[in-house]
């Protein structure tokens, strides 16, 4: 992990092109952070949620308004405060988890997705009363320096994501994570053993929403640059859900692997179809084929490896450890 951290911090900004940094690596890190937050709630705490994109929108617009209305606020502080605002909203919408679970909880969290987007779109104050309904992200300023190049933005995103991923790994390995997993496996038994379901579930919702809010702020400022509330729609929530399922529930690594899979597979399929068919096949047909192949691969993962890419990586490591002996 130390080697990967050094490569990500020092090697990639020097070797990668601006296109790879701005179009691939930055959205990968940001969406991996959001998927990590979703994984805390689903994989560790066992609470099904479909509102991750809504909490991203809350974080993005909160960060925009904090920088706009609080003179001199540091960018990192604005991002973290945006995560806290999203966490408060997550606690409010997490209250139904004390009474309902499963599909009913998913529907309740889906309501948060629609409500947040509706509120941001309805009230002009959140968009600074812009007639177009679109906000333009301010410059990222760290210690008085404007982080304008893709490499500088990547470094900001990398530092925040790496710190929060390390924090999540420590929480998952400690008493907090054990409480989440106890509620996930059997909440009645966990409560009988003295674990507070109220505190544990709301804690999971708050931390998950915090990660989604921070991810939403970084998504706007480091990647999109401009956004509107409807851009954080239910389709984005489902993409994040697929990242968690494909990457592996209940794993930190799975969030990064699932995010890479979702982002890179369409690019690979597009290159493959252009290499094989060229201009002989209409672009709409290749786009439809990409969606079909993508859906089939998700079904294959769910059937043959429900623990996701993280499990495949674990199996690969074990086999490499035993190589060249028989396993």
C-alpha cells in the first residue's frame, strides 16, 4: 500500500497525460470515494440505499455555496463541511431504517434522492438565482495557490480520497466496523447483546452520506466544473450501486475496483468495436451493444462471483503466493 501511495502521489502526475488525469483518473477516484461511502452503508451495515447521487448533489451545492458566501474559507474546509451537511441530511433520511428494512428501506432512501434534487432545483438560493439553473464551480485554492492544471487537481483529489479511504479502513477494522457488521448479520441479536441499533444505523448513514457529500463536492470542482441538480439523477445512484456490487460488498478495495470497472469497460468496448467494425456499424448500434454487454457482465458477476472483483483479487493473491506449487 505504501508503494501504491507513492506511485499515485508522485508517479502518476508525472507520467499520465492531461486527458487521463482529467477524464479517467479524477472521476475514478471521486466515484470510488462515493462507492466507498455506499459500501459502508450496504456492505458493512447491511442497509440498502438508493440515494447516493442525492447526497452527492447536497455536497456539491453545499461546497459551492460555502465558497460563495463565506469569504476566505479554505477549499479543504469547505469540502469537509459539505460532507458534514450531507451527513446531517443522511441522518434525517436514515431514521426510517429503525423501523423498516430491505426493499422498503430502499424505497425510503429513493425518496431522499428525489427530494434533494427537487429542493435544489426548486429554490433558487442554492443556485445563486442563476436563470439557467446551472452553477459554475469556483477555482480550487489551496494555501493561496490556485490548483488549475489537471495534475494539481488530481493531487488534491488523491490526497482527500487516500485520507478518507485510510480512515474507512480503520473504522471497518475497529469496534465501529464490528458494530456495523453485527447489525448487518442479525440486528435482533446485536440489540440483545447491548448494541444500540439507533446509534449504529444512524452512524452508518451519517458516515456514508459524509463520504458521498465529499465525493459530490470533488465531482463538481475537480471534474464537472459546471452542474445542475438534475445531473445527479437516479441513473448515477444506480451506477454507484453497481460499482459496489461488482467491486465487492464489505471491502474497501472493492469500491476502487468497481469504480474502475464501470468507468473503463465502456471505453474498452468502444475501442474494441471501432477496431473490429470501424465505420461499418452505426454508432447507435455499438452503443446499444455496449449496454447489453455491460448488463450481461453484471449478471455474470452476481451469479458466479457475488463477492465481486475484490474476491477475485484475493483468490489471485493466494494462488500467486503458492505458485509454483500445486493449489
